[in-house]
C-alpha cells in the first residue's frame, strides 16, 4: 500500500495484492486463488 498527500485535504492511495496457490491438486475450490471482495475465485492458481 502506498499513500501520497497532494495537499492538506487531498491524498491518494493505491493497494495491491498477489497470490499464488501451490501444491498438489485437490480438485476443489481451494485449488484456485481467491481475493476477498471479488466476485469469484480466479480460474487459475494466480
């Protein structure tokens, strides 16, 4: 996460996340990466 103040009343911030699932396949939803706040898990391990 990064935060930058443009003025006394205005600032901007950016936040990112990266996730990779590793290990043996279990053929379940746990095989896919999932980021909270998204609609659905990724269709890949990343």
